C-alpha cells in the first residue's frame, strides 16, 4: 500500500534540465551516482548528487595561520581530514601532511623524474600509498613500500617490498629480486 502524499512529494521534487527542460534522472558510472538529463545523448547535462563541501570539525583557536593569523581549523573535505585556515577562501593555507613512516628517513629519490622524493600518502579511504612529492608534474606512484636498490634485470632504481620479498618497482618489469 502506497501513500499518495509520498508519491506526490516524489514527483514534486523532480528537477528539470537547465539546458533542455527535460526531467533529470539518477544515473551511475564507475565514479558513482549522478543526475543526468533523461534526453541523453541529445542533451549531455550532468550534475553531481552530492556536493563535496568542506566542513569545519573543530576550530583550533590557539594555533594561528602563518599567512593571515586567523585560527586554524580541523576540516573534513572531499579527500578526508586536514588542517587549514578558517579564513578560507580569502586564505588558502593548508598544513602539509607529514609521513610518519621510516621512508622519510631514507629520502628515496623518485626514479621517474629524478627531482622529487618518494613520500607516503593516504588515499581518501585511508589506505597508504607512495608517490613522488612533485605531483602533479610527476605522477609516479606505487602501492607497496619502496626500498632503496636497483633491479638486476632492467636497472630500475627502486624496489618494493611485498610479503618480505623484494620486487622491481617498474610496473613493466616487476621481477622478483634474488635474496642477498
């Protein structure tokens, strides 16, 4: 049994495409759900279902921003938690995340661009990965822990550790390295 007021409120909420005035429908892609025009492919209008807004979790009143002296704040954004200036968008200061692993002690050079260093980062799901700190100029990244060394077959200048064994970090090679 359906409630007539519920059906009425659902039809009342239908949004129209600003380009062709046809109703918007929920569609899905590999990136997730979104609103798209029902007259696709004639009209290619799309709109995200959820806006990715940054919300302030806690204001750090004792910590001033080094750029504008406004208090810093713990924020939750599209890619997770971070610390930034509460005076956004006038001040766009963000505290850089520091890797807490032993990889920062090794200072491994990026084997792709030879300018940056390999740093540990966290994905928006909390999983650790390693990439060049000169991103977006260099897009080198790996999922396994990097180790200093050179591949015996291809000569790639970085190895990765998987299950206590070393492998070449070059995705084209990925050869298991002999134990020393």
